[in-house]
């Protein structure tokens, strides 16, 4: 796959550098990374350069005429012309043509974005404050996370040279799924589904079998971003994800890796889910309180609720907190947690609970959690035929 800038062909070195600088300025070096790039950038630069040309022309004329027709003592002002047909036609027709090109080019570029090809890979995307939850057609969700801005965001994969359609919905407010490198953006609403599709054209990552890691093809380019483009509250700017574009066999491998969490011990899986399911946006594990209470030291403690009730934090309490977060509101906090009903499996709920148990202040709990995780994994492997 070409490195960024390579598409400029055998240009001279200074020109290549200048063009790289230009691409970096607008698109972080991500030009033609999807099938929408050329048309979208074409419209953009057409509008940009037309506006620039008219800005320069108008400013130049303004200063020139202001100077030329300034008041000079003793010189009588010229009489204003009342009418000039050729001039009036010129300034009506030329802009009309320029605007018509804008409209038609824009429409031609936009229409294909509205209709996803029938053979698209389908990925469902759920937005909530302040995380993206991404589910593939095999039920897999990305487990890998990366620290983006100040928070961990999911790292997920798209196949190269094949259309992928996102079916999007929100659990709370309006968000917007923005994939700048692919020139794709669409709002995500709480009460109905919206969709958009992309077809990436450049592989960004590959599987390194010796190191067992996904590595960038170009070490300087860590892949593409997913961001939220609709202000959705305090941590809107942290609502990010990282996208890897993979060759088809790598993509299938990645998908099956994410789906197969059975071999990951509960404690480790819980730690991964804390980040990949977005709990990290509201729950710290170091005792500092955020939108929600920290998970550190809550295991086995009596949790006090706003309505005066209380419950001991055990597996069932954590299960209920995830599936019906509004049922009991922890004292000192508000009902801001989205439900994870239908987005987590039983084993994942158990994994979160076991992980929270390892964050107990009581050494015996930590040991018990690790032992339980090891035992669960042993039984699973033994149960396999
Ligand atoms: Cu958002």
C-alpha cells in the first residue's frame, strides 16, 4: 500500500513535500482514503478556491477604488452611473453559473453517499454519552482500546475495498458519527435509526503473527479516527475511536478474534470491558469520582441510595446496575447511566463483577476473584468436548 504522499507520483522532492504539507493541513495526510474522498474533496476545493478568488478580487478592487476615488481638494466628484447593462448581466450570470456548478457537483457527490450497496458489511453502532458501542454481524465488539485524547476509545476494523454500512442509533441525546478520513458524517438519533456507508481504499494495519499484534503498515500513521461531531455534553470531545483498515483475510481474523473471548479470564475480560464498553467515561478504578462512583473499594460494601434504601455490592447488584441502572440511584449521583441491556452477555456481566471484586480494598476479595476467574476458565476448557 502506498505511503501518504506516494500518490503524487514522481514529482520533484520540494513539490512532494509541499503537497504533503498541504494534505496534512486539511486532512491529516488522509487524502483518497475512501471512495468518497475524490468527489468530496473536489467539491470542497472548488468552493474553497472560488471563495478565495472572489475574496482577493473584491478586496483588491475595494482598496484600489477607495484610493482612486478618494476626495481630492479642488476636484469635483464624478457623477454616479445609474445603469450599465453589460456590467449587470456579467455580475448576474457568472455567479449564477458558479453557484449552479456548486449545487450540481455537490448533489452528484452526495447522492451515492445516501444509498449503501446491497452487499455491504453491516455494523451496528450505538452512541451514548460518551462512548461508541460497535457490534459486528458475528456478535463481536471490539475489545482492544487505545488512549485517545484523555480517554480510552475502541479500536475497530473495517475491510478494505468493500462497502461497510453503519446502522446507527443513540441511547440518549443526538450524536454524530464522523469519519473524517473517509469523508463521511451522519447524525445519530435516540428515537430512530440512521445509516451511512463507507468504502475505505487504503490498508492501515496488518496482523503481525510473531508479535501477535495489529501493527500499522506505516509506523507514522496510526490509522483513522472516529469522532462525535454533535456536541453531546461534558466529554463530547473524548468520544472517539480508532479505525484500522484491513485486508480481507486480516479482517476476518480480527472479527473472529474479537468474538472469541472465551479464553480470556474473567478478571482480564472485565478490565477490557471497562474500557471497551465505555464504563471508563464515568467510572474510575482509582477512587476518584466522576459522573458515576469509582469502582475502587465498592465490592462487598453497603451502597446507600437516594431513596434511603441500600444494598451490598455483589454480583447481583452489579448485574442490576448494568441492566436497570435507574432502579436504584447511588446517593450523591444522578440517574445518568445508560442501560447495557442487550449489549452484554451473562459472561461479560460476570467478568465486570469479578473485575470490580479485584478492586476491593480487602486482600481476601482480590484473591477470591482471581481464584474464581481461574476456576471458571478451567471448567470451561474441561467442559469442551
Ligand atoms: Cu456525542
